C-alpha cells in the first residue's frame, strides 16, 4: 500500500531515537538532505534562520545528512552534530545519516521524490521528468504542508531564503 503523506513514516534522530513523523501533523516541514563538506554547506545558516523566524509559526526544518554526493558527509553522527553546532548553531531537528537515492534509499525519500508538487522546483533544469526520480545533490529541499503532502521541491542551488521558497512556505503556513 502506498503512503498518502510523510506522516506515515518514521525516521531515526541523529541521537538514535525513533521519530514518528505523525508528530508533525499540523506543521509545515522543510526537509533537506544535508552535508558538512559541500560548497552548499553554508545553507545551514539560512536553514537555521528560517527555523528561528518561522518555528513559532509552525515551520519545522529537518536535516537528513547524506554521504551519497561526492562523499561530502563522511563524519559520524557525533561529528555531524558538533560541526553543525560549532559552525552554524543548528537547533532544528537532525536525523541520522541516510541514503536518498538508489537501492538503499529510505522509504521517506522514495515517497518525497514520487510526489509532483506542481512547483518549478528545478529552475536551472528543464527536464523535470528525469530529475524527479533522483535527488540531484546535497541540499535539495522539500516543503511539506500541514497535511503531510509535498507542496514544493527546490533545487539544491536555490537558497532556503529565496523568495520563491518563502512564498511556498508562507502559503502552506496560512492554510
């Protein structure tokens, strides 16, 4: 049976606790596959800023470390936490390292990629059909509405505080 929302999935937090994503019903999620040694790593700063600015309005940023792109997240969970805390003062939820593509991909990411939010999520790529099936790089972002459905998919190179991203987040928060 296919899932109807992200609320049907569980994940493991970076400190090893099981997280039932149904805990986030009624919240808007910004789910991002992250890495510590990527040229896009400074996006942690904007992700943390969004967490601080919109957290009390119902936005939850969730980071999923992934080492599938250029081996840019080689550290242990403990090292990832220290890096994020020391360099970007990250306080939003971080999950354990996962795979987002291929045979080892998590069921959550398989679900996220299967959704077509109707948002031009890959501005620099016009070939949506082939790009939809794969996460293209670190820091690809999914905006998930309060109902657990994907409302937007955003290219890794698009900053989390880009006007288009904020428009999708704001629209979902108002629902």
